[in-house]
């Protein structure tokens, strides 16, 4: 009887692997959320079209400088 009770609290290799994988995934999700929150607070999602227009303006200025 004691052997059966002790085996309930034993962790198999599969249980340890699952615990490790879930821990790593949790840490990764926490890191991703922290980076997302940081970028949201800094305002990187306010105007997502602005970099496109800035790049087009810079390209136009560069082409004008090369042409003459």
C-alpha cells in the first residue's frame, strides 16, 4: 500500500518534459507580452502607415539627388 501511495507523487520523465515545455512556453509568452506592451506604450502602433510614407519621401529625395 505504501508503494502505491508513493508512486502517486513520483514524476515520470514524460511529466517532467511536459512541465519543462510548459515552463519555457510560459516564459516565452511573458517575454513576448512584455515586448508588445513596451511597443504599445511607446506608441509604435498609433500610425502604422507613417514609415511607408517616410520611406517613399526619402526614396524620392534620393532619386532627385541622383538625377541632378
